[in-house]
């Protein structure tokens, strides 16, 4: 026997009582092993490797001492070993037991190394591998959208293998690791001051602590010492449900912890009397005390003792975890023995179809039992099916637990979900987020991010030298949008659409043109229409007073043609207003050029006729024949013909057309008339300027002619104003955009037309209407003599 003083550990005592209960339950069930009594031998290793190893060798030898490669006992054989609790110990035991194919079933060793069938052929377990646990913890982190996570693990195989899987899985899911620190098991304080300092200074609010409860205690103590609160701790099965002494001291740190725990279960009828006698230090007199450890002079249990009065952290036996696992391990052995016992010769699995003798195990026939254990399949009272995969691992099923403060001020473990890899794809991960209480006391899931999410309209620009989860939110460039949160890129809107102000969606671009409905278009339309009436009124006035000297002296027929052309000049501006149509685009500039050519040609003809009339009055002059009306009409026709040829050539070779301009103002679709050939347009306009310039120069030279021929002064001012308007139009047109370019041309048309109307006809109308005395033959003759 092993003799040493070990500290009493209530959880280990629970495991022992579970084995006792399971064996007793099996022996009472005649359907499992009829006429066979199942027994057990318990070894207390005090959690030390050498004693775990010594106990296993004693089982193989069959004596109270171990003799390698010898079995010295006879009679009832040992069928299997249940244990060890610690993965490192199980690795050593499995290396030895595997040589003999001796079945070993662990109820708590979760190391992924133990899934290696080549190294450990006889090892099985009733708890899932750490690989499943690590993936589950990573899934938990990803589920809550924590993208900035700190990792802390023990520096042994258990911690390093587990934390590497977690890191790989969360990085694969797009999250980032803020820091990765090791708990140094060679240090008594596990390097806690340094680790806690890193946790405290990091912006990560979530920290995954991966290790055994023994290694976590110094870390938690240091967190309390440094008053570190507000962090969310994510726990592995090694400490998620472990009861920490002086829990009230650590509640500020541990409250809100969430993590995975071994699946809980209940063992019907196992604990009522056992727990009651231990908890209240009493004995049920009517029956033997279940513990077998109480002295006879203790008080009698009444059954009415109050559980709420207990200050016992282990009084909750409704959610057994390791205990339920060791209970399952005993049932695995019993059901494997049952299958072996039910074997009939001729139906056996091995050579000659024979069956093994269940009452006479000799080494290595344990390989027979190992076969049945590997292939065992049965259901527990809870409905859970028990079986092993090809690696000796059971279905990976975990509870998701949350540490919460109880009303009494203690801490309780609340199951808030499950992680079941044996479930259908849609039910593998289930969690009730609303039942979780976080460290801050809120029910909403806290954020743990390096950078806040980028809203729609922004894209994530990574920071140089930092993890991918650390980025800046940069607004989308002009003309691009992002309609999702945390977009990595922006997408360009179609050519006919433009982003909304938030740059989160594309909207149809407004179509811009000089509309009749808008104030500018309405104003210009009214001005054009009303202005076109003025030359008509003047024409009617001239027609009424055509017999008067002032009308006769100013060439009545040319004045009428000029007034008519001016009316058309005002009206042609309407072609530039309103929805641009292809036919409007085709003719509007040509119409403008022809009408204004007629107008300026009339002015030029008037000027030349004034000069010819003056020169014809000189004695001996033979220019009288050049003053006839046909001369003026010939000048007008020649000037008009040249402009007509230019416009027709323009329309035939490179005509104007309707286009949708998205280059000038990207936010708009500008409906405009493309002039086709800019050269032709400026040649047309330049030709008008040439006619106006010639008329201006000739009129300027003739401005000092006698008073009866003083219309040259009016022509001079008219052409000066005309040229001033169109010279000013050139830079104004080049600097304006969209509809304002059209508006500038309309304004230039109206202004230049009004300049001619005002300078040419306003003085004459004033005399006709308000100075009739000046409109007489006597006044004209007098003016001529002076």
C-alpha cells in the first residue's frame, strides 16, 4: 500500500464516491453482468506522478509491490485502469500500459497527444480532446465578434498546444492576437506581475486564460492586487468551473468569466445520503451511513437540515462534471464486459471465432477486452450515447458556462449554452446571450476590438506594422461607396449614379440642363419673349412715321430689316433653353449665327450706305449709282452667304449632337449640346466679330459726317457695345460649367441685341415721340447747314 499524508480534496472524494455508486448500481442490475460481481481497487496518488505510476505497476504485477513483466496474482483479474486525472501522468501510464494492451480509461486527461493510437494503443477517455476544446474556445471568441484578444497559457504541452490551436482558429476567422504570454510553471508566482501588467496595459478587453486551476490562482491574485477589473476572462475546462477559495475576494475579477466546461450530468440516487452525512456531520440511524467514516456518537440526520445554511462551495451536486465523467468510465468498462460475457463460441471476433473467458484474464488477453471497450456503444439515463472514435475519443460535447454573482454574494456557474460536435451542423454551437452577465454588469455583449468598426461609407486602411485588426477608417474616394460595415474596399458607382452624402449607396445622378421651370430659365425665357416684342413695336412706330425726315434719312427699308432680324435674335435664344433635343442641338448655333449675321450685315450695309451717300453729294462724284437699295441688299446677301456656307459645312462635316456630360461635374449628368467642331463654332462667332469690327471701324471713321447723316455715331456705339459683350463672353463661357455656359450665351445674345436696339433706335424713338419739332424738314436742313 502507499503510505503518505495527502490533503483531503472534496472533488477527488466525489470521484471516489461516484465509482462506488456506479459499481454498486452495476452489481444490482442483473441485466448487465448476471452472476458476476464487479469490484474495484482505489489508489491515492496525491496527484504525484511517481505514485500514479507505482499504482499502475502494482495492478499489472498483482501484488502490493511492482515487479516489471511479471504477474504474480491468481484468481479474479483486473480488467482496466480508470485514470489518471492529469494528462502528463496519463501519457506516462499509457506508454507502459499500451505495451500490454491493458485498457486505460481517463475521466479528465484531455491532452491532444493522447489521441495518437500508435503511441498509446490502449488509451481511451470519456472527456473530449483539447483540440475540440481549443476550437470551441476559438468559436466562442468569434461568436461574440471579439477581434482583439489576449492569450495567456501555461508553458507546458497542455497550454502551448491548446493556445496555438486557438490562435490559429481565431486568426483564420479574421480576429487578431493582442499579446501571447506564458505562465511559467517554474516560477512560484507563474510570472504573474508581468502577465497582469501586459493585460492591464493592453486595449484588448478579452483575455483567454488556458491552463490548470493551480496555475491560474497566482494570476487571479495578482489581478486583484493591481485592481485590474473590466476584463472579460475566457476559461478553458481546466478552471472554468473550479471553485476558488476565498471566492468573494476574487469576485470583481472572476465575475463574468465565460468558458467551456465538461458536459454536466446527474447521477440519479447517488448523493442523497452520502452528501447529507458529510455535509451536516450526521448519520441516518435507520440505515448504515453511506460514507462509512463517521463515528458512532455523531448526531442523527433528520433530513430537514437547511442546505442554505451551508458555507460549502461543493454543495451543488446537480451539475457534476468530472464526477459524471468517471461515472461514465465505470459504465464503459461494465458494458464492455457485458458484451464480452454475451459472446458465444462460434460468433466470436477473434481466431477460430472463440470467446474469451471473462473470469480468467491473463496478460495479454486484455487486448480482448480492449477490443470490446473500443467498440462499446450504449446510452446513459440522460439519453446521451457513449462511444469512442478511431482515436479513442468520445463525442466532443461541452457546456458553455458563465460565472455569476449569487444573491448571497458568492459565485455560481450558470450554463448558458453548449458546444456539441456530434449535433447536426446548425446546432453545434448554441448560446443564450441574454442569460450572460458580464464583468461590467451589463447584459449586452462588450466589444473587444483594436479599432472600432468602420461604418458604411468608409473602408479599412491597415496601419503599417500593426495587425490586420488595427486600422483607420478612411472615407471612400469621390464617386465610390461601401454599403457594408468594415468594408476592405470601396466600389465605384455606375456612370449614371452618384453616392449619397453618407457614401453608403448609389443614387441616380440629377440631370442638369437650363430648364424653363427653374428661376434662371424662367427669367431668361421671359426676357427673350418680351424683348422680341420691342423691335416689333419700334417697327410699327417707324411704319407710322415713315414719311417723317428722321425715318427717311435713316434708310427705312434697312431699318425695317434690321428690326426684324433683331426680333429673331431675341427669339433664337429660346432654342438654348429647355430640355436639349437632338434637333435643337443641330440647328441652334447655326440659327444663331445666321440671324446675327443678318443683323450685323444690316448694320454694315447701313454704315457703307452712309459713306456712299455722303460721298455721292460731292460735286463731280459718280457714286450716286452705288446708293441705290440694291447695293445694300447685295452687301447683306454676300455677308449672309459666307456665313451660310460656313454653317452648312459645319453641319455636314461635324455637326453638333446631344451628349450626357459626366466629366465636368461628376455628381451630375449634364445634358448639353456638344458643338461637334469647336473650330467651326469659333469660326462662326469670329465671322460675326469680323463683320461687327468692319462696321465699327467704318462707322467710327464716318462719325463726323454732317448732321443729316449722323447715324454713323449710333452704329459706332452699337457695334462697340456688341463687340464688348461678345469679347466678355469668351472668358465667361470658358470659366462656366453646365447650364451656366448655356445661360452665359443666352445672356450674351440678349445683351448684344439690346445694345443694338438701344444704341440704334432709342434716340430716334425719343425724337419721334417726345421731340417732334426735331423731326421736321426745316430742322434737318438747318442741321445739315451747320
